[in-house]
C-alpha cells in the first residue's frame, strides 16, 4: 500500500476528471470505499455533529395560497420577513407551479444522469463560456476536498435559453420549469421588497430578479456517507436561491449553531437568502450557512435556481438600499462594484475558500465559505459554471399452452387473479390441475376477447422493457375500454377532503391510546383507508426498502429474469408483463414474496441480492407494525386487544412490490385497475410519485404522499369479520408520465389454519340489534371462488351476504 508521502492528490483528481463519468461513474463501478479526494479532514468530520435536540423546530413553511387577498398578503409578507430575518431559509407551498412540472423536472434530471455515459460525456467540460455543461465539482482542482455530486448547469440571461443547447432527455421539462420558476421568482422578490418596507417592485426594478442559472445536482448513494458531503458548508453568494428537491433528504441549515434538516415537502420549494441580499437589506435579512449530507441509499436530486442580478449591475455601485439607511440604521457595508465581488470568485479562495465583503467601519471581512458553485449569470462577466411497441399475435390459449412448461402455466394463471390470492395459493401449495388451469385461462380469454400468445410472456422484460425500448404509444393490451376512461378522472371537488391521518405517537399513554383507537374506528368505518405516522419504523428502513426495489427493477435484465418463471413452491417471484388481467393489462411490474407465517422469516438466499438486506430488515419492522394495528382494530370493535392476534389474522402475509415505469400515455391506462383487497388488512409504503386513489362517496380521491407514512386499508375479509362495521373500499393506481412510482404492499391474509375453519362475522359482535350480515363459510371455499371466477361482476364477498 502506498504511504501518505507517496499519495499524489493531483494525479487522483486528474484520473477522476478524465473519466468524465462523475461520481455516478464511481458508484456504477461498484466501489466500496470512497476515493481519498472526497474524504473530509478529521477536524471537519469531528465538527460535523448533526443537531440532536429540538427536533420539533423546523425551517418555516409559508403558504402562498390566496396571495391576491390583501389581508392574506400582509400575513404572508410578515411570515417572509420573520423567516428571512431569523432563519434566512423558508419553504413555500401552494406557489402556483403544478406538481407535474416539478416532478417532470426531477425526472428529466434523473434521466439525464442515468442515460448512456457516452451521451453525458458530450457535455462534460470546464469551459466557462459554455452555457450548458455537465461536470463534477466545478472547483475540483482548487477545493480542499471534492463533494459527492454531479452537476448539470444551465445559465441564461433575461431571455429563454436556446432549447437546442439543452440535453434532449430533459429539454422539454427544463423549458417548462424555467418559465414557471421565473414567474415565482418575481413574486418572491415582490414579497421580500414589501417585507423590507419598500414598494413591491423595488427589487425587481433594480434588476435583482434578472440573470439566473439552474444547477441540477445528482447525488448518487454513497458507500461511506459519514466521510464526505454532497455539498460542503457554505452560504450562497448571490441574491436569492429557489431549490427544488426530490424525496431524499440531505439539505441542512445552520441555525443558532445547530444543524437542522430541511425536510422535503412534496410540491414545496426551498427559498434562501443570498449574501448580496443580506448586503442590500443591510443585515435585515440573513444569508446563512447550509450544506447537503450524503446518503447510503437513494439518489438525491436537487435543482437550485440562483438569481444573481442583471448584467448591468456589474458596473454600478452596490451596497445597502438607500431607503433602509438612517441614523438609527447606519450602513453596515461600504459600497463596491459587483464586478469586483465577482472577481474574487474567479480565483481559488485560499485555505478556507471564502468570499469577502468588507464592513465599512470595522474593516472586518464578511466571509462566506464557497460551495464550489458560482451562481452568477454571464453576459460580460466571467463565470464558473457546472454546468415495443410489441405486437401480440392472437391465438387460442390451448394452442399456446402446449408450448410452455408447466410452471409457466401455473405462474400465468396465478397472475390472472389478485395479489392476495397469489399469496394464499403459494402459502397453501394448493394448485389446480393442469387441465383446470387451461380451462380457467380459456374462460378468461373468451371473456376478454383478447387471446394472448404465451411465447410473448417469455420476453420477461416487463413493462419496464417497453419503456426501455423507447415506445411512444402504449400497446393495445394496456388501453382501457372507453367506458372506463370516461370515468377515470379523480374527484374535482372538495379538495380539502383527504384520507385520514392517524398519529401513533405516545400510543402507550392510556388517554392517548383511547383517542387513537377512536380515530381508527372512524376511519375504518367511513373510509376503509387511513394513513399512519410516527409508527416506529425508521425512515432509513423505508427509504432502503424503496431503494432496494428500484435497484432490483433497474438492474441488468438477465439478473431479473432469474427470478421469473420459478417453481411455484418458491416464496419469491418476479412477474413480467402484466398481460393477463380481465380486460386490459396494468402498467406495472411486480416482485412478490410470500411468507407462510408471521413468525417465520423468508430464506434470504431466495431473495434478490440487490434488495436482500433491506427486505429482511423491512419485514421485521412491518410485522411489528401489523401486530400493533391489529390490536388497535380489535379495540376499535370493542374487543380485547389481542383478539385478532389470537385468531391468527395477523399471520400469513405477502410482500408485493410494484414498480410503475413512466408511461407515455397515462390517460389511456392504469397502474392497477380498481379493486378491493380480498384479504384481511394491507399496509402500503410508497415513494414520492403519486398515483394511489380511493373511491369515497362515489368520487375518486388522491391519497396524498407523506414521507415516512404508511397507508392502511381494510380488506374484504375484515369487513366480513366486523359485520360491516369496517369498510373494504375500491381503490386504484393511476399511471404517470414521470416515474418510476414504487410501492411495497404487505398483505395480511391469515394463518394457514384458518382455511379449514368456519369463517364469518365475529360472534361477540352479533346481537338482536346487530344481526349477522354474512353467512359462515370455509375460507378455502372463498379462495376457490376467487380463483374460479376472477372476472365476474360478483365479488367473492357477495356470495356470502345474507
């Protein structure tokens, strides 16, 4: 091993830069230890202690809705004044930029960074004159340590950038995003002007909202996040920054000498004051230090928009706004030329990498540590930028089934039916005969008027294979009938109505538990759906599970194929094209893990290596949460807390992980068709891409996303057990133009021993005034009806209604 004296830092930097692959190239190469150029000095690492107290203190969130109302606007201006003075940071929501625009921008940056490396290399450079460039660490050769990120930079003046300069993969989304971002920037500068007691157009009239740049950062997973940072500690040297971030955390702000997480809010944008606005405001507003930490899992993506002022400002005196200066508030900065300020950024910043603004009286330099980014527009100033359709042959099922192996026929038949039935059949290992399977498949084909060729199933590439092939139109097998499409739109009214959220914190407190049980009772009766927060499952566990499923689906196709078409006795199976539903296929791929008993853990060797560790850890936590929820549901029915647990309801579960690729025509298909869950209870984890909808009072409602929360829904069998006190309701998943959407559903379907016992409404709930609404039946009969009549209008639950 080379000694410290033999280490050639410059050589390592050049080798890294010459690859033009960035940090992502290191990750793709499978490194386990980060290169030394990224490792922080020991003294920096020792000082990087994340705040461990005051967890209830968060960066302010300002709601911009109803900003046109005079009274509401005054409230917003006051909130912006306080946040800019106390924090120098705030988040804005209801800002007018559609969520779809934000999602597509994030998706565009992901696609750019994850495309063929050779295409990215065409834009890799360190030429300051380039308006669009890709690089990793613009100050790679001058900074003490490199940051763990890659950057696509786009700089533009007052006119829109030339679309032909932009990467094709994110061109459309970027142009749309810029249009909205400029508009929001103008609004924020008006609010900040008013917050300083000036006319709304003051900052705009002096050119502050002109001249901006987009720096799109891509932070790959880091094998040693404790040793490096995504962006080192710094303050922004410009005027104002607006930041879009995906669902992966990382941004932290220094407030009162403690680091605080700036938690991602879906649809929210982070706003922070820059050094020059601190100067303009004469220290009324603060420009504060912030940083981005790295993560072991997940790809973090951010898109900051830096407003740095019109080019004409360069030659003019720059300093505190005259209207803010008085005897009681003398200037705290002497005037300077902005070009001199910018010039300080053109050269290495010395040992500490600082920018300097001299105090007029004391001569003390205001130092802002450089982030390794130059946020200034060019135009006379020098800058440092970072810049299948597959055809399906219709033929009879009997002709094609003779061409395939028995286990493929089993797997095909299982995928006709709902996921809970799959779990039951695998758990019981009770599979129909080959002849019966063929009859069932023939029946389905005759009912749907679509015959599928089983050979096509052997492609094993899934829906993702279609997307990877570059299709622009979804194949006919995915297109919904016209009558379905006409009823597809979500509820357009009562937007303030949301699926209930239940906070499980302090569940051990007697009074608090009573309130939680009551909330569970109401939600289960009125909605059949609710979300739980503060449930005890660490965010890291949820994030790693989502990331594991992403990695599984986005790995080499040959590796995925190994999991498909396995023997039916296997607990783990990956489903390819979802071609075989009742009328049309759903736009998703699925990895299923069936657990026969809640006390038994799956054999890790059967799981895909890429998500093995995260899945084992996730199962451990989700089982525990399931037990808690069954206790609450027991109490909500007036039963002993252990009732459902003692009867085996919380045993026998399956983990069904869905991957919904971006869809070129989401208006024509669905991720999952409308259905109710046939089992007892379902717990759902989902990533940041929306799509889940629930039918409530005849209208479709979006199930909004809350990072770290779980969706809980009542299944058909729990509706029966509760004698209709709880509802099992229809729900579905819409397709999205951006993606992937990832969800991990845990279906509790009961212990194997339940299948041969009488099943019906719980005896303790039956009385003269509450007669049974279902007759008793054997669960295995219920399963048989699910299998034999998957496409009928009548649900299995309907057979047993009295």
